[in-house]
């Protein structure tokens, strides 16, 4: 796994974790804007081509990377960028949302809505994504 993002419905990046030590980010805010914009454009593109309304892309692969995507009904967007050979991680993103995000963030009375997710109030979620989620996605558990 290379990167992980959580966006809210207002396009704010609430969490960004980058596991690729060799990757140099010249402008991380620009990268976050590009990722969110890419999701928006792809969603519109897919909806214009899809035979049924409401169809979305769960993952997109290029020659260099794969982008995996899950959007909740409440507008949170979970984005995972991996190497091309990683299989679709949509189910892992859904499980992450249900089993970690909802109990440790959404139902957490100490969490202030739309604040960053790398704070002490959401430490369990942040630590899980940073330390355990890559191994689960890559099948090393």
C-alpha cells in the first residue's frame, strides 16, 4: 500500500497516511485536491456511461498504480492507493468503515465533526489504519 485518504462530503481531507517512504511530496495539499478532483471527474464520467443510475467505480488501475474507492451514504470517501498488482480492496474499505470508523469516530462523543482524524480522540482508528490495515489489504495477516 502506498497511500490512504479519508475525505468528508465537503472535500476536506480528514486523514492522509503515506506508507511509501521513498515518495517525495512537493505539495501535499495539491495532491489531496487532485485525488478528490479525480474522484469527482471519474464519478461523473462513469455515471454518463453507465446503463443504470447510481453505478460507481470501485477501483481504477493505471500502469503505475491502482486507486480503490468507497463512499458512505453520509458522504465520507475512503481512498486507498496501491501498487497495480493489489486486488480490489473495496470489501476491506467497507469493513474498515463498519468495524473501525463507525465505533471509533462516528460514535465517539469526543470527536468533533469534520476535524482531522489523527487526533487523540480518534487514536484507535488512526493507529489501526496506520499499523494494521496495510497488512490486511496485502493479505499478510
